């Protein structure tokens, strides 16, 4: 039976069911409910903007986008966004999804913390960013109705979400601080990790191997 929230249908396919099971097994309720809200909010933004997209691809992107914060899938040698992007692409390939579609989902996850650029790309890429921005940052909060927002949160609650997601970001990044150079997650470590020193782009240029 199709699960519908705020008028948005969760795709009733084997791919979506397996993606959901994978994330529920790997992630805590905070990440699971956040990921489902990202899909729903992205879909609602699409409905209001009359944007056509592939619901399965957006769903996998939304569900996998924070897997790099989980114990099972996190690495320490690359950005957490790439952890989730790699897993999503491997998952889609293993289910016979084409390379172009798998690469679209990879890109949507890899760029979901990069402001503005994803919004000018394929719908699934733009909508993932819109869903994340709405749920985490409140960007686009008034672009959907109060009733739609309430229905999503009733289905996927967000108690103490602001503090808990910041704690999840900190825990997922504090042992790979160099991967936050040049991206918004450096702000998280600057707030919550004592002794963290941001990389400085100007210093990198001035201290490079070039003499001039």
C-alpha cells in the first residue's frame, strides 16, 4: 500500500523499500526521520514549482545523503557527503539503474551542502538541496503551506532537531577536520570542537611550493 504524507506518495517499489531498510538499519531515528523529511520537502517544493522529477532517484538521494554520518558508512579520508554519494551510486548500480541516473544521485548528495550551484542542475539534484535547506536551515520554510509542513512533521517528528543534528555533524566530522576546508561544515567544528583551526585559502596560496 502506498504511503502518502502531505499529498506526496512515497514510491511503492522494491528499490525504495530496500533503500529504506538500509537506512533504518544503519542510521539512528534522527537521521532516518530527517532523510524522509528531505524527500517530502523536496517533493513539495517540486509540486509548488511544477517541476517534474524522478521520485525514486530523489528518494534514494534523500535517504542516503547523510549516511556518511553513520558508524557503518563513515570514512575519515574524504568529505562525509562523498561517503553517502558513493554508497548511493553502488546501491543503484547493484539494482540495475543506469550510469546516468546513478551519477545524478551521486552528484545530488555530493553537492547538497554546496550553496546555490545544485539549484541550477538536474531536478533531482536541485530538489535534494531544497529539501535539505528547508529542513536544516529553514530556507523555503514559507514556500510550502503550514498544513503541508505540519503533516510532514507529524509523520516524521523533529524533537530537539537543531541541537541533535549539530551533534551528529560534529560526531561525524571531528576526526576528519581537514575535509571541512572550504565548506559549511567548518562552521560546525569551529563551534563545537575545542582547538579546531580552520584551513585558510589565502594561507594555502601564500605557502604553496611556488616562489611567486
